[in-house]
C-alpha cells in the first residue's frame, strides 16, 4: 500500500502570519495612526556624570542640580567631588531628570547653587528626542562636565517624523502579508502538485491492471485454441 504524506495546509501558515501582524499592530498605540506620535512623553535619566570644576568659593561641598524650563530642579545629591565619575542605575529616587514631549525639545542645563550670587551655570542646551542615538546621549562641556543621558523610549524611532514612522509600520505590515500570501501560494502549489502526482500514479496503476487483464484474456484464449 502506498503511504501518503500529510501536506501542511496553507491556512495555518496564513493564520500564523496574520496573528503576527495583529500582535504587531496591537503593540503600537492607536494614536500613532492619527499622526500624534508613538508615545506622548519620553523619560530621561542620568546614567553617569563627571564634573571637572566647581564654582562655589565657599569651602563647602557643591550642590549640583539639573533643571529644564517649566520643570522642577533635580538635585544630584551624590555629585560632590570633581574629576570623579558618578554612575547611576536609573532607579534613584530623584530619577528621571525630565520628560521630553513628542517631537519637542526642552531648554535644560546643569547648575551649581551659589550662596552669595546667582547660581553658576555649567552649561545650557536644547535637549531633544533626536539627540539620543540608540537611546543614549553624551553631553560634554570642556573644563565643565561630561554627562551621559539615557532615554529608553527614544530608541524606538529616535528622531523619525510621524510620516516616516507610519511608512515603517505599513512596510512591516505589508511585508508580513506578502510573506503570508507567498507561503500560502507555495503551499497551495505543492498541494496541487502532490494531488496531480497521486492521480497520475493511480491512473498508471489502473492501466497496469487493465493491461494485466488483457494479457490474461489472451493467454486463456491461446490455451483454449491449443486444446
């Protein structure tokens, strides 16, 4: 008896691909498709900092803080010594430093409290989501400080426009559907080929039976003649 191999149906493949597409689409917030961005804000944390100088004339430990316009000051309680690299885990009570709105920058800076005059400025700059490459941004001010900032949410599409994000999402979805259609087509063609091959094998098998019957009739007729 001829064994039959079970040919996987194209339906499970298509369903799997559609499931992947569904999960991908559901993992993205809905407002991304109405041109409002993937996330409403991006948390910025301080990963490390080294100060090269202090500005306070009094013989006391400096009070260093980070501040963005429209936000509260964030004091860095551990940063007291110059030329020392401070590394943070991001879980400190004063983290995150600030929140960046989608597609907008904030005017931020690093400062030192001064008891006799206005606070001293290490540096002020525009902090933007597009500054972060793979979620990391290094700010260096010569003879002042060197700091590394991390924005995990900025790694997704760092600096891409909304239209480009939509193009990327659509490209991924179209690629998944195209792969599903191709897989279903290949499975259907293979299934059809196997079906045709079985039909041909059965036809040849029946033909052999018919030829065998004809041969037996001829032999029986020949024996009858000789008798």
